[in-house]
């Protein structure tokens, strides 16, 4: 049987994880082209950094969780990006420690992070259209 979580447990888990972004000031989202590592503990490998966005609301990068999800607060655009195709992201706290990573799609594509486009032109911009962190009800 799968593990099933209550909404209260999911909300607590989501809040605990996204709160890890807040120490040290504004956290960041690094946007990469290439293959996402098997674990957020792994290095970025041969992936190319396309740009870095910054959470602009400190001390809380995300709103409080509801129904097992939390949406990001304001995120600055990257205005000097490298050219490439965005495929995955890594979130770091204000001190530079990795918190989590995930996949990227264009708006409406259902990715962990949705950008206005995944085709990034040299010089930017990279713009977030939706960013929600979710813990599923069951695994």
C-alpha cells in the first residue's frame, strides 16, 4: 500500500522545505540546459547555467502552504541570460546551499517551474510564469 499523508502533514512538509530557502537573505533559482542530476545532492555535471533569478520577497520566498502546495512570491527576471534551452532548475538559499531542483516547462506545460519560454535568447530575459512546490498526497 502507498504512504498517504493528511493535508496538514503535507502543508507542514511543504512549509519546512520552502523555509530552507530563506536563510542568508534572498534565495536564487539557477536555470540550466542539460540533464538534471539524479539527486539534488549531486553536482550540475555538464549542464550549462543559462541564468540566475532571485526571490525578491525576503525573508519568505514562498507563501504558506495550502492543500499541500505553496506558491512562490515575487521572483526577479534574469536580464542577461546565456542562449540555450531551459530544462531544469536548482533552488539555493541565500547562503548558496542547494535546497531542491526540478524540471522546467513553458507556461501551461505542467513543469515544477514554468517559464514564459524555454527557448532562452542570449541577453535574456528569463521570466517565471508559475512556480509552485507540492508534496503529493500519496506515493
